[in-house]
C-alpha cells in the first residue's frame, strides 16, 4: 500500500501540484519543439524517458510516498535514560524482544506490544507516543531503579497527634545498612536493611502539631523530607479508679492534666467511703483508667456500655488478671508466658511482665509497646508495662510522653470529622480523600480555592470520599485544623517519574477497556501498518543521476 505525506488541503500545496503539471507539459513541449528531422525516433524516445524520469523524481520528492504493509514487528522495547545498556540487553534477552528503540526513532514503526523499561523519559514522550500508536497496542512496563534510590514510599498525610505515623517504602540496598527517620538530631525509629531489594516500615508516635517535617535516611545519606500535618488531639476527661493510687498513677494523672485533659482520681478509702481529686474541670469520663481488681466495677461496666474506653494498668499476675478482665467485660484477650524472669526489657529502662499477647484478629496491639486494644461497645485496653514513671524521673520526658501518647491515641474514642490521605500527594495526579464520622453531613468540602463535592457511602451515612487532581504544589487548607501538602517532582524524584509511567500505562489500559467493543468491530481498521520512507540520500543520488544522464545524453551519437 502506498500513501503520500502530502496535505492536499493546503493552498500552497495545490500550487505545487499545478507547477508539476506545467513542468511536465513544458518538458514535452520543449522536447518536441527542439527535435529536428535528423533526430531518430530511438534518440527521441531516450530523451523523453530521461525527462519523464526527472519529472517523476521531482514529483516523488514533493509528494513523499510512504510504503505501508500489514507486517507486525511483534514486541519492541523503549528504555529510559536511567537504564544502563547492560540491563537493557539482559531484559531484551529474557523477554525475547527483537528490537529496542530510543524515544526519537519510534515514528513509523509497527508493533503489537510495547515494553517501557525504567522511568526517565522526556516530558513530551508520552503525549507523542499516544499519537503514534493505536489503542490496540499492549503496553507493559518494567521499573528500574539504581541502588540506594527509594522505589516506593507512603505515609499518612494527615494524622492526629499521638497516633502512630507509619512510613512504608522499598529500596534496592547496595549493602547492609540502616533506614532511619529523624526529627532534628533525634532518631524516631530505625530498621536494618540487608543487601538487595528491601522493604522498610518505620513508625513513631506523632508528638507535634500542625505542619511537621521529619527526615528519611539510608545509612548516613539523607534521602528526602517527609512532610505531614498533625491535627491536635482533642482533650478528654479521664477517671482513675484505684484502691491505692501509687506514684505511677499520680505521675500519669499529672502528665494528662498538664496537657489540657480533665482528670479525676477516685480512691476507695474504706467501704462506702471514697475520695476524689480533680485536675482541671471534670465531667462524664471519656476514659477510665483502672486495674484488674476493678474489672467488675459498676462504673467501669456502665462506661463501657455507653461506648467509653477502659484502660487496665498495674497488672501483677498476667494470666489471672487477663481472665478476670475477660470474664467481667466479655473480652477475648490471650497472653502467653515467654520467660521465667520477673520482668523483660522493652525500650531503654522500660520493662514489662514476662508475657506476650497471642495473635488474634479480635484485638490490635500498640506499635512498640505491650498494650492490646479490643473494640466492643467501647474500647478495652490492657497494658503489660511495669512502672513507667522512672523514665520521667530520669529526665526522659520525651520517651515518657511517647509511651502514653501512643496508648491514649489507641484508646481515644472515635474522633469527629476524620480525614485520611495517602502521601506523597503530587501535583497533577489523582488523589483520594476519605472522610468518616462527619458532623452534619456536609455536601462539600473546601480545599484551598477548590470546592470538592463529597460522595457518601450507602452503608455508612457519616463516611464519604472524594477524588481531586491538585493543580499547584503547596500546603492547601482543608479545614480549620487540617492541611494537605501537595508536592512536585522535587520530592522523591525517581518515585515521581515512576508514577508518571504508571499513570500512562493505566490510562492506556482504561482506554482499551472502554473502547473494547469498538476495537472488535473495526479490527481491520486498527491493523498495524509498517511504514517505510525513501531516505534523503536516495533522493539526492537520484537527482544527481537524472541530471547527469540529461547532460551526457547529447554527447553520445
């Protein structure tokens, strides 16, 4: 099949066609006029043939013929600038791919499967590629990351103070090293990575408010800055019910009160006689802190029945204490003894009872601490920690705060107007926001200068979600106490480029699904056509030969 790379609708091109017609007519007229009776028919035929050949060459150069055939090249591959040639060769051999192209020399090629390797492509590559290939072409991708480069990363973009922030990612580690997350000079968490492809899961209780930055390190190398927004923890009312309040409970009460919470310490002095000590103004308790001896206490059961939280501390005999709690409140905690020692170390000077919670789907454990939380009508938590106040007395108020901030966040009653967003959030990429426990069921939310219309769940009328595509990279205000950080390619650049490739491949797949019926009906119209053009050097050589022949022809008799 022959086609022409010529726009017939352009007026100037029509003038060129007219010029070609006049050129051919003029050549024939001049030949006939200059021919005399002494010129043989054979010689005249040669002259006409040479002039016709020149005219056809000029016409062909103007029209630029394209030769098309329905011969598929099968699998082809395009590699990004970040992929070394050795890796390209290895992938080509393993996938049995016949041809490898660069971004610039794909035009006019035919194939049914395209494999993209790596992620470092030029900004205009994907838009150009979309115009060059048909919708039926299958596109695959193979990511490639060099050593010591973050391959994937995620964390909570909006989180409550006291909740546990988790940073989950992967990296191809060139050697055994440590992945660390640091706040200033303080290491919040670390995990050892072995050589090879490794995943890491770093976590720490959030102790800040509003915009927060922590730094991610691989070994001694600073990788990137993790940014998130920490919402304040709403103050609660605590009631501490103990027969004999000790230094542990008093230290905890003081720490809670200093953070704006209301605290009431209730002590049984004797039968029917109770003393109360309050810090800040108190009301109906949101959380009751007590010991296993009070598991059957009427106040404890009443609070749990109304959806409040119960925290058990000061356990002395693990097995019997857990049995008492389960029997009184209907919980299903399980523990097993793991040592004959009186206490086992946890972190630093912090210790616990020689027990561990058994694995169960009925309850969750608090990260890094031997505390389990089971959700019933309310929440029931059990702590296997021994005394924590020595940590405070030794001057380590940060560690003490981390312990109880994590525990309180785990048993905190349901927050109002929660929002979840998975970071990093990149400009130009679709992002999902999830809301739950919304107040008054608003129809929309304002994010920066945009209004987002919420889609409510058919099952839970207080839960909603919304998708949006950020158009700028900055902190965008979501509500009075929430902001979302929108970033660009400067943060986790290789991961950002990888997301661009993923987005292109997914959009192509979605397009193929949507056009599936059309593709089936018009299969012949969508057949791949292998295109080839006449190279410029052949045109040049043809012109030289034609003019040379016309010049030499009169010299031969």
